[in-house]
C-alpha cells in the first residue's frame, strides 16, 4: 500500500462515520444501513475523477462514475466489482437522479474545462458548468447526500495580490473576452453551493491549482504541461507564451486526491471553500527548462506571442499562487510530492503511452 492509500485509509477510518452523520442531518436525509460507502463521481472518467475512483476503491467503497467522455482513463477499473461507469450527462436530470439517490457522497467534477473549449465554445462551458451543477446540488439536497464541488483557481481571475486566500477578491476582465466564461461559470457554481448550503445541503468547495500527473490529458492538448510533453516527445521546441514570466504552482495528482478524499469525509470541511495545491511558485519559462532537463530532451524553447496561440479571446494571468493554510489545517493534507518527482512520473507515463 502506497503513501496515498495509507493516508486515505486513515482519513476514511477516522472521519467516515462523522461525515455520513453530517450528511444525514438534513430534513430530507435518508436512513442508510451499514454497508460500503457509496460514492458518485460526476466526470468520473476524467483525470482527477479516475484517480479519485481508484482511491476510494482501494479503501472498500463502491464507486459510480458518470461521464459522457471517453472511458480510456478508467479502462483498468471497468472489471472491478465495486466500480460502475455510466455513460451520461449531468444535464440529463432523469438519468442523474437515481445515481444521486443511491449515493452517500457526491463529488461533482463534471465540467467543460480547457482553454480550447472556453475560447472555442463559451456557450457549452456556461451551459454544462452552471445548469449541470444546479442539477447535482438540487438532487443531492432532495436525497440527503453530501457534495464536494470541484471549482478552480480561475475564480480569482487576475487579482494581483498573491498568495490568494479563499476570501480574496475576484478580479476579472471584460465579458467580451471569452476566457473569463469558465471562471464565471465556476463562481456561479460556488454561489449555488452556498445557496443550497443555506437550505441544508452539506457541501464543500475545492479550488484546484494546476493539478498534473499520469492521465492528465492527451499530449498536445489542453494544459501547459501536456502541450510541453507533446513537444518533448517529438523533440520539437517548447512554445512558451510571451516571455514566460507568468507563474503557476503545480500540484501532483496524489496530493490533490488526498485533499479531495479528505474534503468529503472531514466534518470540519462542510460549508468551506478550500484551496488545493502547492504554494511553490514557478515561472512557465522555468517549467519548460525543468521539463527539458528531466526528459533529457534535445528540445529548445521558442517564445511566441499570446495572440499567435489564442487569438483575441484570451487574457493570461501573470501570477497564480494559493494560500494553502486551510488545506493543511482543516484537511490535514500537505503537498508532499516535489515537482521534479511528480514530473518524472508524469513524463514516464506519457512516454510509455507513446510507445504503446
């Protein structure tokens, strides 16, 4: 059993009863017999969802994943006796309701994510991320479930005052810039969480900061790490936007999963917003240099203007650094995996996928 499994097992053993007791406290809560914890993960065939499903299965829970996307990231789980993959959407309330009704704990991860999506189709981003979230919350309240909502560091926008605590201001650009539709959709989701919380729903909001690891995305697609990996695998130049001075804090998936599990089991997390991430700040140029060194690649670095990559519908954020005090104090989780270790594991996984 690895560190992640051991830590999750201890957390589940200590907190499960209190967590489910809190979830059962609402007026509409159902009486649950003693049995394995039942976890519903919307977006459960995605990156974080697939790792979260593994973590709960390792500890004896029964896991249902709802997803309308490809199943490749959970292919290794499909024969597991306590895992079920349902091909469907959070927008389909009739399909969603029996899954929520059967769950003790709902992780709402389903969302339209990625720069290419919120620049290319902002309507779909808003529709899925807002309407789908309300469906999940409304059904969870009706059926007495506890909910953990997956939000994002994007909600802070371009607030220049880092590190960002969970109560920091949101500072956004013009509504004419499509990139802000994702931030706005997740912020609306948070407002829905708090509104349903006032009606009796036990809910926790997690704001993730640049989570990475095996099964992240397809190489060349989506996020800076996978774009760099695709270029590294072909020994092509890594395209760094502008001068690469913009900074991020990268969180390895094992650390993010430990925090995510704890958020659903820890009674003190109910009603809270919690940043999930590392507070080690790194520029994108430094990231490119580190990845080239770790991959032992012949790739070079090419600086490209922002508009050449994203057009006129994107606006970059110069610094993105979390205050992770709540993660450490409420959830008892620390970011344990250094970037070089996590990135080495990630590069090895993608290289193996490319070979196969």
